[in-house]
């Protein structure tokens, strides 16, 4: 087959565009955090990962501007050779303390951090890596790029069953999202660490959606569960609560030093820009010092979740600022998101293969910078959608179609 044949035959996006429901790559021509501008019209942003609303915080903005003035716009090279800034090292030290680990390593993106760390840790054919089925694509690519045997597991019952094939797994790494980004489900890290003690594997969690949200001052999912000491490596990203770009991996110093010199996505990538590094550092310090951020966040989460469930939407048991609205039909999810946008609310549809076929949802997320009028307007829009479209109501976890393909043990 000609090398570009699959490109020429790809028509998925054109079919959706022809229907007038294409929801991707929407152009924003302005943003204030809780609201954005689309085609010059103000929309309430309900589809963001800006969990603490810090992208427009004055201290974060000031830090980014000052870093540009001092260091310029780019490091122009890898950290290994000529792009390692004191800012990078300061951020690493504060991140390590924040998540309760001896050391941390900052990468130019979260995807590069997961890809580089997991692939390098699993570089030997003698190792095994157990990966949760619903893991983020960066973890999946990390397991594929490594040379170890990959085992996909469906929930912790399945993981325990697979681990029970041998009494000890010192050669194994278990990798899992701590907060699953589409449904807001929080992994049972206490049970995971119990299995770790029993079988002897190493544990790596992706806490992209937990850092800055869960735990005291946003220390993350492991801190919230009280198991930070039993998780070997904690990944986090700056593009969510930390209002920037980039990612990090934290753990014991010997492991982090190994990754510092071996992870190809670090040593062959340009360093994180000065402005992005400074913004993440400033955001980290703001969230450590301002408890009112979390008070407002959880107050808003409770208000919106109560309102959306009163309308009749099934929110899939989420206990985080990610509030999924179960829709079912993929085409219906596209229609609902288009109507929401037309009525002033920016949301995101989630369809197969991100979720099982027939279990499409609308992913909403809440910020402390949302004002009550923002949330009330969004609720009014979703109430109108629920009345005008055949949105399923009264849904329970055990009534979902093809429920066996999705880990719903948390409900």
C-alpha cells in the first residue's frame, strides 16, 4: 500500500464536519479563564483543565514576564548540554517537597515525561509492566516504547488476579492514572499499595489531574490517600492546575538521577522555556499559600454537581472537579455540545475509543474562578438540552450498555 494511502482514505473528520457538529480544534480568540471568546462571542469555559484558575493569576503572569526579561524566550537547547536553568532546579526542589519525594525531574511536556520515564524504566526485556486499560496515551506509549512485557489490566481485581500467577514481582512496574481524566474516577491507591507490599512491584502513578486538586494544598492523590511513601514514582503536569506547560517525575534520588541521564525525551529535547518554568513555580507557590482557592473550588464543584444531577444527568460517581455527563450515543454527544456552545457554554464531547462504544459523555470541569452566575447559566443551558434532546435519565452504573468494558468498580 502507498505510504500515504491511509491519509487519503481518512474521512472521519469530514463526515462530522459535514453534519455541522465538528467539536474539535475550535479557535479561541480570547480567554479570561472562566470565560473564553469564540468567534468574538463570550462563552463560559466548562471544558478546561485549569483546575485552580491560575492561568490569569497576577503572580503567575508577573513571574512569566519577569522570566522572559531575564532569560529570553527559549533555552535553545537540551538541559543536558546548554539549557539547564536555575529556575528548573528550583522548581524541581519545590515540586519534590510538595509531593513528598527526595527528588524530581522537569521535562518540556507531560507527554515527554511519561513517555521517557516509563520507556526507560522498562528498557529491559526481563521486566514486566502492568498498565491500567484506561491509562492516558502518554503512559500507553511509554509501555510500547519499552522492551518489557506489557500486561493490560481491567481494575484492581484483575491486577491482583494477574499478579497472583507468581508470589513476587520485583521485576515489575505497575503504571496507572491516579485520576482518570475523562470520568474523574480516583484510583484506589490504598489497595494498590497493599498489593505493592504483597507482591513487591514498583508503583508509578500519573497524577496529572490530582496534583493541585486533591490532598492538602493540592499535594496530590497519593497524599490524599495517605500513601505517598508507598508510591515509588509520581508524575505530574503543569498544564492543568499549575497553569503552564511541562511535566515532572518525582521519586528517590538514584532513580531520578538515572532518568536525568538516560531518558531520551529529556536529553534530546529542548528545555522547558523560562516563562513556562517560572509560571509553574509561581502557580505552585500560590496554591501552597492560598487555601481559599480550594474552598472556592469545592464549593463550586458541590453546587454544580448537585444542580446537574437534579436535572437528571448521571455523573458517573466522580469525586473530583471533573464532572462527566453521561450521554450514551456518540452523535447525541456531538449534538449536545454544539447546542451548548450555541447557547454560550464551551464543553467537550468524549466518544469512542476514549470511552466504550455507546458510552459517550460530555466532560465538564469546575474552577474556583467560576462565579455562581457562570455555573447557574451553565445549568440553565444543560437543563434546556436535557429537555430538548433525548438525554438518558435515571442511569445507573449497572444499567450502562457494555458496562463490562469499562471499570466501574468505584461506583
